[in-house]
C-alpha cells in the first residue's frame, strides 16, 4: 500500500511573515501519524527558513519546480541540488501552471523529475486535463498519456509521487466528483503498473483541485487516492491541519 501524503503548494504566495503558518503546521503534524506524511512546498525565497523552522518536526518542506541542470548559465532558475541544499525533500514538477505559463512539455517534466532524483529529492509529477479535454471525453486518454511521457527513465516506484490535478478544478471551487476521481486514479494506477509492475501500488497518487476541509474526507476515502495536493487551503495552518486530520 502507498503511504498517504498531504501536501501543500503555496504557489507564488507568502512573504517572510507567512512563515508563522509553517511553525503552526509543524506543531500540528508532530508527532507524525503512522504512514501519513505532511509537506508544504513553498516559494524558493522562503525555503531555507521554512526548512529550518520545520527541522525538529514531522513536516517536510519542498520546492515548486526545478531546472533540469545541476548548475550553469540559467539566470533566475533554481536547480534541484539547490533545493536539496536549502532543505527540500520534495519538489513539484509539471504543475499545470508551469506547463501553461512556461511551456513545460511532458518531456521537460520527465527531465525535471530526473533532476530531482539526481539531487536525492522526491518529484511530485503533476498531470491533469483541461475542461475542453474532459468535455470531449478524452480525459483518461490525455492524462494517462501525459503520465507516461512525464515519468523519468530509470526511476523506481519508491522514488516518485503522482498528482492528478484537473486544470478546471484548480482554484475554482469546482472539485471533481468522487466518481470521476475514482475512475482517473484507477486508470493512473494501471498505467503505473504497466511501467513498474506490482511495485506501482507503493506510489502515492494525490488528488489536487479545490481540496478543502469539507470535501477532503470524501476524496481521501477513494480507493486509489493517497493524499492531496492543496493550493489555497494550505496557506492557513488551520485549514491545512483540518485536511491532515482527515487522512
Ligand atoms: P487549489 O487547492 O487552490 O485549487 O490548488 C490546487 C493546486 O493547484 C495545487 O497544486
């Protein structure tokens, strides 16, 4: 069975004053629950301090993207090695906002995930369909194709996390139905089994898209849902911890 991962994604939100939320979350997830991990992915500017504040707790800190290279002439970019050095143990790759704003293709995402593994941190590989793709009945085909193309070569099942985030559910309050999530997560699990065999059962598949304290219980109860990737509701410790409590 896969472990459960309750992960926050702060996106481009948070100043140093917001780090009080990290301290509150770190306090709320300690002592750790068995087989349930907590993670907050923060902007690069906050990473070192967030990691310092979380050090004595069960809270993991992660980055939100990384470059494919270890170092070099890439002004403004941050490598996976830099994230690891700053205290990150996870990094989100292929978020739909990165795919849309920075033209990150699944091929690039696979290289970013490989870079994370090279640096010794766990990539959370995001996939998800647009509203138009769902309306045309192609959601499963699109998302499983994205997953296949975004997996790094040579990874083991123990070293990756997948997040299904329907684009139309992100930041909209339009959460996917339990039936749609069940169907998609089953399809993703079979797709992972084609690549990793029986070990695919160890890979956490997170759901993301308007997950809140009031809908988290139903979503987390779905068979192949092994946690959440939470945007808006991860910015406040009380909301994040209320979701963590349902896991
Ligand atoms: P919301 O929870 O704000 O919809 O964001 C989801 C998301 O994009 C997490 O990566």
